[in-house]
C-alpha cells in the first residue's frame, strides 16, 4: 500500500511537471533574468537587449533583476538555488569559468548546479584611463605606471569579474602591482574613472565604446589579438602588439537556468534564445558596441557547457600563475 502510494505520488509529480511545462510560459508571469552586476553596466546592457529580443519568440515578458556583489557569485548562487521552474534564469559572463579558480570556497558548482541554455556573444575589452591622466598612448601609459609604482589604482567589479581578470593579467604582464578598487559592477567604476577618482579600468567595449568616442575617458589598448573594426576603437593598438606578448582576453556571455528545470521548459528558453541571436535588431545593437553575436554551435546548451568546462580548465592555471598580483 505504502509502495503503491509513493508510486502514484511520483506519477502525479511527473504529470504535474509536464502539464506545467505545456503551460510554460504563463504570459502574465514575467521571467526574471538575474544579472550579477549593477544596472547600466555591460552585463546588464546585454541582458536588457536580450530580454527585448526574446520577448516575442518566447511569448512572455522578461525582466532584469540586478543581484550584485562578490564578482558575480552572489547572483549566480541565487539563481542556482532558485525554483527550477523557468521563471528565473541567469545571464553571466566569463566569471562563470574564472570564479572557481579565484574563490577558496564557491557557494555553487558551476558545472553541476545549472542547466546550460547557450552562449550569447563575445565582447573584447579595452584598457582605459581617467580623462586627466598624463599619458596619451600606451607607451606613455606604461612609462607613467612605472614612474608611479605603488600609487596607481585600478577599478574592477570584484573578485571574479571580467575587469578583475583583465586587471590581474595586466599587472602580471607588466610585473607591477596596483591598488585595486572593487565595485559591484563596472557602471559605478566607469563613473569614478570619468570623475578621476580611479586611474585605470579594463572593461568590455559594451561599456566603454561610447565613453571613448565621447572622449570622457582615455583609451590605451584593446585586449584581443587583432585590432577591432568598430570606428571608435579601430585605431587602438592591441596589448599584444604594444609589447605584452600573447595578452588576450575576450569576454563571453551565456544564459543559465537552475539545475532541474524541466526539459520542455529548457527547450522553449533555448529556442527563444536562438531566435533572439538571429534578430537583426539585436545583432545591430551588439555590433554597435563592439560585441559579436554567437552563431556557432555553442548557442546550444550541450556545446555551451562543454565550452565552459574548457574555459575552467584554461583559466585555472593562468589565474594561479598571475595570482600573486593584487586582486
Ligand atoms: N564588466 C563587469 C565586469 O568587470 C561587470 C558589469 O558591470 O557588467 O565583470
């Protein structure tokens, strides 16, 4: 009797999930995209544009919630522990793969606590400085940093952020330690840079290209191996050509659901994501900010997960080697 009862309970639960998935999404219940950094920053920007592009193909509204702090791990953890019902997803960047090497104790397991929905885009980074910094190109900047050893400060969005990774690699490449100033996202870091409160910031072009164009900040270099074609950025040297051989950081963003989200729900979310990635409006917005929308097979969950596993393996040893420099 007991066995019969528990069997029928399992069947009921299974039936319940399926009925639920068939009804998904409920057009009156918004889907929350958790962004683990502040509003107005580059990750937030991708999420808001994506929310708009996914709305039609998914047939539901998507809203952004900024759950900030600890370099993105607080928002990621909140999503990992959220109800796996398709109404909470996470938009995060390369920090998904670098945080495990940076934190002694992680509150979630990157590969096992999420369902992978697909990658979204790749975004280069730029090394920028306060507008009154007395250097006008990378060579002058390198000399200025050397002259001011010990007093140069560098903003970032916390341990595990893309800006943190870039700053860590930069300090390691030039063998000079800087004072790092952590924020909860690079939107407030950008404000302080423009106001001259911090000296340097390395951030995604999705946050920096308009400020570079408006000359609100000084731009010194890009972090990709090739120069960029975006008009505002095309004259910037790469750090590699400026003498930091092999320097390369490119940021990717991906979409995740909590582990255990029903397969039908995941399929609907993935399909809507893939439709958004083909939306000419979305592609145009991203291109204008120097980002490249994903088109290869990593737009699918299985390949996305494989890629993140390979990034964890790639960045772990690099971070450990560079890790003697300031956070
Ligand atoms: N660009 C930030 C980072 O350094 C995050 C953000 O504010 O979007 O990771």
